[in-house]
C-alpha cells in the first residue's frame, strides 16, 4: 500500500497515519507496518486483527486503551494492509514468528496478547508455543482456532460498520499484489482451525518472566455470523478457568460496531489492568 498514491481510494479508507507513531519493521519474511500508542510506562498490550481487515480493525479500541493508560501495539499481519505479502504458507507458524520478531524489534520482553477472529488463533498459538512473550493475560475476541469447518466469508449486509470494512477488503483485493493469494492461504492453512492442542495447553500453562498461570478472557457476540458463538463455548470448555463475556445481539464486527465496541473495550480495560 505504501507505493500507492495517497489520493488512491484504499489509502483514503485506510491512511498510513490512522494511528500515530507508525513505523516499518524489516522482519524475516518482509516489512511489517506497526504503530505504538499510549504512555511509555503503560501496561503493554498487543492487538492482533483478523483474516481480511488489517489494523484499522482497532480504530476505536486501540485509542480507548491508550487513553486508559495502556501501551498499545497494533500492526498489519503479513498479506494485509501496509505489510508485505511474502510468497509462503500463511499458517500459525508464520504469524507467530511475525509477532515474536516484531516484539523483539520493538524491544518488548512480553505483553498481554489480544486476538480478534483469526487473530485469536494467533494469540492462542503464540501463548502456547512462546509463553515467555506473554505478560500474563490472553484475550480471545470472536475467536477462531478450534473451528472444525471453514468459517463463512463475509457477505454483503446492510450493517453500515461492516460495509466500510468490506470496501477495504475489496480494495485490498484489487489494489494489493498478493492479498488474494495470502487470503486464500489463510483459509486453507491459517490459524482458524486445528489449534486444539495449543488451546489445551493454555488450561495449565505458566507465562511471562514471572511464570504466572495464564489468565484468559473470551469475548463473543451471540449473533456472530462468521465465527458462531458456539466457538466461544468450545474455547471455554477447553480452558475451564477462562472468563467468558457474552455480548448479546452482537455480530462478528463486535470490536468496531457502534452498539457494542465499548462493551468490549471496557471488558479489556478491566481485565488487562
């Protein structure tokens, strides 16, 4: 996206300075766009977006958490937004490696990890395989990871919030080389399914420098049309000590829809403190 004119529609919908303090990290599989906002002394939190929409997913929640005193890292996954789209398999290993190297690049020893949709699968895989990078808490929002079938792809809808993000998805498909390839690879190989063993480890795992038992929060809307609510109950059954916050009437776009995002943000603020 960086090479496209600033006047292009995609950069109007998703400007590079959507969040302040944007930078690129030259990592193993390509450059990664990231932003860090909030006070330097704040509790460190990473927000991981989902399968099709990049870091713009966190337009409301990231600034909210920063204003509440958190030090927030948001970034574009490989193949999305301003990050590069390497010619490789887009599986859990790729995305876990991406985040691990990004944390090393920004010199964060550990952070609380929050994942939305496919980002939840990444959060679970990282927490299980590299627990020393988790400061103590992992959050799954509308999370994939235990899905036994391919989740539904977004379809046109009259809901205004989702329309805006569908436009960005479509613009990425037409304007970004590698986006469609990376998206298909995510559906075929990505951390949306097959992570039961990773999630099972989270039921009794110690994380962070102090080796504390991992705390887990699950947030899910009852009317999620892409990752059904039953996926949240499956995660809860797999990690019995996890807290489950049910958002009544919420769809998959719970993190940015006007009626529901604040419920999510307040739950994060309470849990991550």
